C-alpha cells in the first residue's frame, strides 16, 4: 500500500514553469511554421498548375485554328477536283473511287469511304 495516497503534486518552481512554457511555445511555433510552409507550397503548386492549364488552353486554340485552316484548304482542293473531274478522266476516277461529292445546301465537300477490294 502507498504510504501517502492523497499527497498533492509538488508545485513547479518559476524556472520549471518558464521551461515548460518555452517548450510549449517552441512546439506551437514549429507547428505554425510547418503549416505556413505547407500552405505556401500548396499555393505555389496551384499557381503552377494554373499556368500549365492556361498554356494547354492556348495550344488547343492554336491547334483548332490550324485544323480549321486545313479543312478550308481541303475543301478548296475538293472543289477544284470536282471542277477538274468535268474535263479530266483521271480526276473523275479519283472522284468515283473516293466517292467525293458536294453537300447539298451547305456548299461543302463530302468524301465517302471507298469499298475495299
């Protein structure tokens, strides 16, 4: 059996109290600095990701514009081929092979899939 069961804990001296408070202060400060570094890192990563997304959006816009230019060029080529097919048998053979025709009302070119042999 314990000789003094209800004895209170000894009171801390002023020096021990200061050491305890300083230890708590250091722990909280370290935690705050760690949190700040983490939040700054997250903000930097988010900004970097935003810049990448922005660059990709610009690249997609450029590719879409180039695709549109190629489409216009191919339509002009198809129109020229259709006009040439009226007088040239080789152009008519290409038209028949690839089933190239104009779209009614839209003024565009439509190319069908040639049957495989």
